[in-house]
C-alpha cells in the first residue's frame, strides 16, 4: 500500500499565523513540497481557486487538491476543475467541505445538506464524464444543455469526502475515492472505516475507498497570542503528533495498519517547516514501510522502526 502525504496551504491566516505562500513566490512552492517528499498540495480558504491556478502552472510539481463547498455554481465549478486538471502536474482532486455540524443544527437541516451534496456530486461526475449536453431536473438542481466548456485531461475527478453522521457516511461511501477521517483516535478510526465499508456495499464500492488522516506536528510556530494554531482546531479534526520524528512515525504506523494511506499535514507555516517535516518524518516513515514490505509485514511496527534507525 502506497503512502501519500498532502501539505495544506490556507489562503486565509488563522489565529495570526502567517500564510505559507506569503513566505516566498508562489511559483517556488510546488518544488518546495516535491523536494520534501510531499505527493500533493491541498489548497483551502476563500481564495483557494486563485492560488490553485498559480500553483498549477508548475507542471513538474506535486499533484493538486482543492477544497470546495458543494453549494457553488455547479457548471462553473466543473469548468474550473477541468482547467486545473489539465494544468496541474499530476491532475486535480477535490476535497468536499461540508456545512458545519453542531447540536444547534437540526437533524433535518443536516439531512437536507447531505441530500443536496449527494445530488451535487452525482451531477458533477455526470458533467465530468459526458461529452454531450445534459438536461436535468431534480430536488435541488436544474440543468439545461449543461456541458463542460473546458476539456478535462483525466477521465476521473477524485473526490475526498468526510463526515461522521450516518447520512454523511452514506454519501461519502457512494462518492468518495478517499474518506477523510479527520484526526480521530485509533479506536474511532477503526469503527469509522468499518461504517464506511459497510455503507459502500450497496454501491459496489467496498474495498475501493482509501482513508485519510489529518495530522499536525506539535512543534508548529506560536501565534501572535502566544498559543499554537493547533488549539484553534475543533476537537477530532486533527491528530497532534508529539515527540521526535521516530515518535511521530510510531503514532502513524498503527493507522497505516488499519488501512490509512493518506495523511494531510497541517500547521506547516514556513518553507523550512515543509523541508524539516519531509526530511525528518516522511523519509523515515517511508524507509520503515520499505522494511515492512521486505519482511512481509512480519515485524511489530516498533521493531521495524528500530531496525530502520539502526
């Protein structure tokens, strides 16, 4: 199982922390991530599309993922994705950002949001695959002669989707190529993966979905208020990695054994952070995985790591 790392770039500053892309020219960022061993750049925030266009100009850089809320104009969004799919080095994937859930949000509102997302993603995939105009009348959307005005370069548009409610899990099981676990603990990750796999059976997709975990090293820079940006994240949204590089790798190995193969790294605020995480953590994890393959996964994770370090 191949392991992938995505580095998150936010277009809006959070809690006074500088935005990563302000530290150097945007054209340099793809190579910074590539040299550090990252497979993907994830772009999020209000100005994500604009920054993504700039980053996609480097055709030798990592793959590109963009965060997207499924309430934006459908055909226009699909056209933009098609353009980025052709300009980004490894093509484009889209991380679907849902509406926030809370006790205050009535369950029927959440179910309506998810039904709208389901219909949106169904139509997005139809637009992506069809070379002929589409007419459609549905509960939330109406299309007449809809067709991509920009030609996409890949037949598939990989979707990253998360959620914890039963209805959100069902929508993700139907559409997701990668299921976003957030930053849950091992026990909850195991349970959530089982839920997704069970929900995927009616769609014939069990065993075809990959799993992603959001992580953040504990040595992220301090904000202007003297606190770390990690504490601003909602509970269960990001897993804090603590200790030295080998300690961080030991935290990740059990998730890999559960089936997690994709990690989104938050909290990297400078190009030096990117380089350091790649050199210290990504490279060590991949060397440990190579040893695991060599031994046909016959060694305990901690023993594999110790042998890698020796």
